[in-house]
């Protein structure tokens, strides 16, 4: 792709001049949004490939954003398009394509520089960000929404300790160390597959940790996944960690967990919270 500069407008009267962004000219083996015009990065500092100030950094510098924070509230029941077979078309090859029924209401929010207290209960727990040494460069690791984990547990078993975690709004799966993800899949009696050919999934050993998808019985009990940070425990339950899909063999429950040996040493868990922000064309 190519770099470009444009004005970014938001709200009624706010504008960021000379915002640098990347134009994607071609895409290979990458899928995130469907029928959108792009992805909005929400990194705080210069945590991007081109090194120019991010949108949030420019908004803070221009006083367009009051606090160095943002919050998301996603309501899939109201705001995600519903699949409706009444909107079907047939292409030139005879293949049937289905359309989407646009949502009639909307309540999801992205709040830049604040939060909406109507969308949570109790008190917020704050964690320090970017206060850790980058083992690759030796400098301070900053610019991401990162914090330290003291423990990660599944079914009472400790998976990993003293690791850095990133919150990433652009990942649809939770990414973790391969050995830890393998343990989670094994504890939950998953069947693991490599998807070299989507139509011919290859069954592999879950303990290897190098699988593309782990499928569990939708009806079986499930061991929760717990992240412990600064004395606070965050528990992800079965409904938080699976995606139900229809297959030719019936309904399947796929774990939203992927192992990766390619994660930098300085970071061991990515996308503990994982909504996606897409831009309309």
C-alpha cells in the first residue's frame, strides 16, 4: 500500500488535520471486516508500522480528547446485521449469495477520551500501562494497551506467570503461548485441526499447540479461563471463549483461542478483549 494524509472528522465540530494513514492496495491471507472500507487503529503512541503519530496521539495533542483513554460498548443484539435469506441473489455462475438485513436500532458506542457509566456495574479497576522494558530494544515498552499478568489459570492449573498482555481491538481471537493454548484445548477435550484446505480439515494432536482451530462438544462442561493482574481476577467463561458455527456435521463450538510461537518474548497474551472497529466505505 501507500501512505496518505487527510483530515479526520468526528463528532459535529472536531477535526484532526494532516492525519497519516495507510492505504491498502492489496490483501493476502487476511480477513477482518466484511464490506467495510478499512480498520481504525486505536494505538496510543507511535505503535504503528510507519512511525507517524497515531490518531489518538494527535487527538490528545490537539485537546480534542480530554483523557488518554477510550471505551467500547458493543451490543450484538441490536447493532450487528442479521442474516436474512429473503435477500438472496444469484451470480453468473449460479451461486446463491445472501444479503444482510440492516439494523433498525443502534446502541453500540465508541467513546474517545471517556466512558459511559450506564454500560457497567460496580467500580472500575485500573492497571498501569507501558511501564515495562522492551527486551528487544532495551528501551521502555510503550504505545500499546499493555499490562502485566501475574498468573493465567484454566481449571485451577497455572498456565503461565509474570507475562505481559496486550488488549487489542483488532483481533478476533485470543492469542497465547502455544503450550498454554494446547493445555486449555486438552483440558476441555477439544479436537484440534489444521485448516490447510478449508474443505479438508486435518486432525492434529492438541498437545502440539500448532493448530488452526480447536473444536469442543457444545454440551460438555467447560473449564473457565482466568487472568490475574494486580490482584484482580478476570474470568472468561464458556460463552466468552467459543463461537458456535453450523457445519455439514451439525453445530460445532470453536475455541476463540490460537497459539503462536511468533509472539515476541516481551508479550505472551494478546487480545484478552477483542472487538473489531471497522470503517464504513
